[in-house]
C-alpha cells in the first residue's frame, strides 16, 4: 500500500500582485491507481466508470474508491457531466 498525495495549486497575477493558494491532501493506504484518457463523442452520454462487485474495465468496488478526478483538457469543447 502507498500514500496518495494531492497538490492543487492556483495562481493568478492581478494588477502586478500574485494571488492564489495551495491545497494539499494525503490519502493513506492506496492499493490501486487508474489513469486514462478517454475521447467521448460530442453530444453523447458515456459511462466512464461505475461501481460494482463484478470486475471489469472502468469498474471499481465502491468500498475501495477513495479519490476521483475528471478533467476536460479541451479549451474549445465544453462537457456536461452527469454524476
């Protein structure tokens, strides 16, 4: 097992003054890590992960899921996220 360390750093320069904050979080006892890039067709509804006791691609045991993040790296295509 390992510790997962998260750092979110926000910075902005306004009128010559830098502003921002750092947020640190450590989540202990991580057993698995998944990182994927998924291209989802525009205008569609796509399941990108789910909770289940049955093993499968993109499937997590709900009791083992500790942290998740979804990022849209496109600067031109918005997303509609349904949780």
